[in-house]
C-alpha cells in the first residue's frame, strides 16, 4: 500500500513531511512511528511496520525529522536525540486530527534516536502525556546517550558505523551552513571524525546545548523515565552494538508504567525471525501488539503467517 505524503507548516515557519497509510475506517487506531538517526519512511523497519499496520487495518503516520524526508528544511536547525518539543506538537496535531475523524486510540513508537526522543517526551509530559498518546514504545534506543555515543566511537563501530552516519550527516550540515552562513564552525564540522566531534560543533550548539556532554546528558531519556505516567515499552537487545547492556535502565530506574524487554539477541533494530533468509516482521508484530493491548485495543495478529 503506497504511503501518502503531507507537508505540515511548523510553528517556527519551517515544515515537516509526514507519510501516512490509511485503514479501512477512520475510527481505527493510529500508530505513529518516529524514525532513527538518518532514517525515513523508506527505512527497513518503517516498511515492516507499514506492512504490519496494513495487515492489522490500522492507520499509520510516519513523521520525518527535519531534513530526513529528502528535502532540506528551512529553519536554522535540524533534529536531535532529545527533540521532545517536536514530538509534542506532532502528536498533538495527529491526536486532534484523529479524533476529529472519529478515531480514539493513538499509540506511538520510536526507533533508536526517535525512541529516546519519544521517551524523553513521555517523561517530560508526565501525567499530561495521556492527552496525546495512549501508549508508547522505544525500540533499540540509546536511552543513555553518553554511553551509546562513546560506544559508537570505539572499535569496529568507529570503523563501520561512524563513517556511514557521517557520510550523510556532513553534506546535510554543509547545506544548512550554505542556507544560514556562520551558523556553526564549518571547518571544525568537516574535520569531525566521530559523532562526539560532530555533535560538539553542529548538533549541540545549533539546538541550544553548550557542547556534546551537555547535549548527551540533557537529552537522555533514562534519567527521567521514573516520571513516565502512560504505558511504555522499552525494547533493547543485550547484544546491540550501539547500546551497551550496562547502560540499559533497570526496573528501579523507571516508573511502574514502564515495561522493559531486554532479550539476549536482536542487535540494533534487527530481531530476525524464521528460517534463512529470515524476515523482520517479528519486531512490529511484537511491539505493535504490545502497544495495542496496552491501549486497551483487542487485536488478532496473523502470527502463523510469519512464524
């Protein structure tokens, strides 16, 4: 089923692009999926969730963080791991639209960076989060940004994944500098060899943080997860190369509304299922059903089709 794109004007005179997939009736539940670092609605996990949503006959909305929809955004900013203000106005608008069309249930999931921002939003809002979402989930999210940021800058991660991210992040930053000359130190950004250095010269100062350490500390969701007051699921594989197992929240770190799933295997947004060559539908099957059940929606997934 093809996704339909909407362009929304933002409160600061910019825009975001939201890709939607509609269910058979306007009253069906709505799932909102926030993507990860340099992700989009074309990411493998987004496609897997779209397939699951179509099977379950629920609405799907895939908002793009600024600059991730294929077109450079306009404002002197991009996106970051603690972007809970962006999450807030997106969820408010989607909830309002959904209710106006006769819908009731809205659940949200965030992958990696998007999941930390979503959990940061749920914690920031506390009891008022229920006005805009009935349940939330983070998937393979770096809830302790310092631990994950340092991990991705070491060993094989530094050789494999860091260059992969910087290959797309640096050109976007250059385009942003051309759009807003002097916004940051261009030479220092080009010299950055890891995410710590990149965040120190671009992400942190452009979004109001003093430096990388200030950004990673203030944007992390983990220290605030005891404040979450709506059903929340935090799924992290213990063998995720980006998220050290030692950095994951424990039950005493979170509120009673938070469920922790920490399986031994799954990697980073992997969780392959079935015989070789496997498939990735196990992830949306499990997380999607948890969200619907937590929101009080009865659903009968076709698990046998993907076992």
